C-alpha cells in the first residue's frame, strides 16, 4: 500500500474550507469528490487535528436509509438546512457520527464521513482514542468522532467557516492523494437494512484506513 500522507505536523496552518458551492449538488456527487480532502477539528489548545478523508457514504432525499427520508425532526433538522453544514447524530446509545450536509436548502441529503487517515494532531487524537493500532483510530465513522471528540454540540456548525472550529479543508494535493491510493471503489453501504443495494459508498482501495472493503459494484 502507498505510504501515508506526506505532510506531518501537529497543526495545519491557515486551512481553507471547501466553498459552499462544493456541497450544493446531490450527496451522491459530493461523496466521491470529498475523498482526498481534509477533515479538521480545532482542539481546545487552538491547533487543528484531523486528516485525509478516505471513505464516504451518501444519503439522499428519496433514500429510505436517509434520516431525513420521512420528515424533519429535532434530530435531523440540520440535514434540512443550507448545504455545507455539519450533521452530527447519536447512534447505538454511545457513539456520534459526522456528516456534511449537501443539496439545496430544505433538501435532506448528507455525506457520512466513514474514515480518515489521521495526519494532524495525532497525539491529541491518540489521547482521545488510545488504541494500539494507528489504522484503528479513525477507520470508522464512530471511531473518527471519538478521536476528534466530535459530539452533539458540533451539529449544525458551518463547515465553510474556519471560525466554526469544524471544517472540511481544501487539499491542494487531493487528486495526487486519490491517484496514489486508487482505485476509487464504488460499492454498497454498511450497517443499514433498507436500500442496502444502492452503490453509495466510496473509498480508496489502497488506503489502510478504510473501515471495510467489500466487493465493488464499479470502479472509477
């Protein structure tokens, strides 16, 4: 497998969030394009921690597996807001998952970030999730939220505003990263009981931080 991301630092200077226009299309289009970009959370010490996105899942307005499929509720209200905001939800009574809201305002779609390669602020992430294997620290949606200490108060934050403290930043080397870890696999989603046959999960085959590999329904 290719070597890890080249940059090593405790913080990332002056990250530039992806623009709101990036999130305006359907989540099905945004999800694969997020691969190679950078999920960042500002630590209490004021530094950035996070890493490169290597696995995503799309959830669509007409998708029975989407939290916003039936109606707007207090839990999913962020999905109905403007694109480019965080949707953080609680699951299994113990874990949080982080999503990027997509599509126009009042259309409930989002991309679940399933895995990142931990690259910045690794000591801080290790303290939050002290597991032996580095790949296990952020190889899964609940795992990365534990490592980055993403919780309910982060729900609704503006991912396009660097001052929000939770952003997805542009990576100038995203295309190179994706190419180095190709192929980009398109396959079915994990842990759902409805619409399980839809090819809406995307990951980089050669990244060691992918949560789970499965038989692809197509490559890109």
